[in-house]
């Protein structure tokens, strides 16, 4: 499958919220997101301001997945795919693109919250890509993983 990705824009956020509620594991409804303070308006404003850059993946013109990261903290805030597009390289491509964007903005270390249960797909997904446990949990009970970019040694 040829992956068609592009930078996210504020008008993408309504569809991002829909997809977030349709993910196979860890789906979060629009109502629950709002309870957490995440609304279409607040998320779109963060994209517009540049605080929350993201990448969108389109399949036949329809959004199939996305990933967003925080410029100020280096957190990978969300990676979400529609279930039909799992296991096709889309999640990895989106994640690596946002990681590259954050690295280019000066982050040497990134972090994210991930299910601590080995039965959940994200547990193995991130570890396979080089993310490591910090031994800490976030406020949602998720394990905090980090990715430290290799530094080039100057001789």
C-alpha cells in the first residue's frame, strides 16, 4: 500500500476525533475527550499555533490514521489508526514522521504513555521501534516510554 501522508491542518481535527473513537484498542469517544478538555476547538487551536504538529495518512482520499506530538514537551500525544489499516506500516510511518519533526525542532528525547499490559498491541509496537520504559506511569495509569535519539560523535 502506498502511504499518502501530509501535515495535519486544523480542519482535520473533527475527523481525527471520529477516528479516535473507532480505534480497536484504547478508543476514546468525543464525549470522553471533551471531559478530558480535548475538544475540536482546543485541538485545532493547538495545531494552528504550531504547538501540536501532526501527520495525517490518507487512503483513497479518506483519513485512515494520524499522529501528533507536542513541540513544547516532546510528547507523542496520540497515534491512532482505523482498524482496517493496522499491520500495514501506516502507524510506524506516521510515528517516525512526527518523531523526525520533533527531533528537527531540537528534541533529543521523546516520550509517550503506553499501556503496560503486554496483551495490548501498543506495548510491543513501541518497544519494537526502540522505545524504552522509564519505570514511571502517567496520570492515566499508562507506562511512560521514552525514545532517545542517537547522538553523532564528533571526532
